[in-house]
C-alpha cells in the first residue's frame, strides 16, 4: 500500500535525489504500516544500502534524525490526502472510449480537485506569512514566466493590478533581462517555472540577484537552482494525467496559490485596495455602452 504522507514529503525533493536516494524513497513510499517499527539496520538490509545513507536521506527530507522520522511517520500512519475521498480512480487519467461528454467533464473536475488537494498540502501558514511579508514591503510587483508559465504570470498580473501596488508583466525574455537591471529594494519579482530548470528562468533569477530586489519562485522542483536563488519558494506538487502533462495539470494549482496570496493582500490593506478597485472599475466603465440612457 502506498504511503501517501511520505510520498508527498519525498516529492518535494524529487528533482535532487541520487540513485541510492531514489531506492530509499521507493522503499519508503511503498512500505507497509510496519515501517515505523523497523530499525535502521532492518531498513538497510531490506534496501541493500548503508545505514548512513538512510540516516542522511531522512535528514534531507526534513527530519532532525532517524528517531524523529519514526515518530512522525507513526503519527501520520493513517494519513490519507483529501483526494482519497473523491474516488480519484475515475479521474481524467482513466477516461474510457465509451465515456460520454458529461462523464469526461466529471472526471476532469475530479482530476482538478485532486490536483488542488495534493499540490497545496505543504503550503503552510509560516511559508505564506514569509511570502506576504516580502509583498507587503514592496512598492512594485513583477510577474515573469516563459512558455506555459507566462500564462500564469499574466493571470497573476491581471489579478494584482487591482491592488494598491504598481504591477508589471513582460512577455519577451530579452525585455525581461533588460528591465531587471533597473530593479531596486522596492521591487518584488515573481518567477514561475514548473520544471525549475528552464535555463532562461534560472538566468533571469541570477541577474535579479545582482540587484536588491526580492524573488518569489513558484515551481514544482524543490531541488532546482531556481529555488536556491529565491528569497522564498512555493513548491507546487502535481502528477500527469493521460491528456495533460504535469505542467498543464499544475496550472490550476498555481492560479489558486496566487488567488490565496491576492486575497491575503487585499485583506491586509483593505481600504487602499478597495479604493484601487473602485478607480479601475470607474475607468473601465467608460468603455461600456449605455443604450437605454440610464444614469450610471
């Protein structure tokens, strides 16, 4: 039986595991409920690796030591992610030739609910507060991404332009590189890259690090250089389905994380942000027709 709790913890490090660590990870994830009762020696014999390799691995995935690891997995031995209650076995990755259009619609919805339930499990209050502190101290927010990530960046720009902050979105990579030379301590830059390995995104972060601007990264790869360059990083975990790559399946999760940040920001400076929204609505209202001559 799959250990969902350890699976989610380990997947945060999936981009940075050696061959030996991958063997240990596979053993942990597919172990039975007796794992917490096994000694370090038992595990080493089962996996055919050294005891020190296991000890270093549990440290790598966030534990203080082997005993801390055993206590935590025992405490969470009955953990089941929220999506377990959604009959995810009939998700978008199990679409059948005989399925009707409404069957497919229901499976896509369940798959999206699964993605949201799974991807935000490690979005803690402490992480949110650290990210929000960076945003609150900025005057201008910038949203950068390439390829599919540029869609998330633009959607985030479209949201946050309603706040009191000045906001900026640039699509072209060369223009991004040119613009970041002007960043100061009053700037906060969001970089979106699900793989965390797009060389342009990594290089962009390197150039931003030469300035005093702050970087917030949203990625699915916790072991990437992009994360090490960030002041704060939010890791979004997703899985591929039959018709959607991991990066496409993750998009709804990224948009939801940005919704969470946006709502917190709006709540934090309520009066100023409401005034900002009112001004935007007033301006946009000038583009609308009034065929019945009603007074706005």
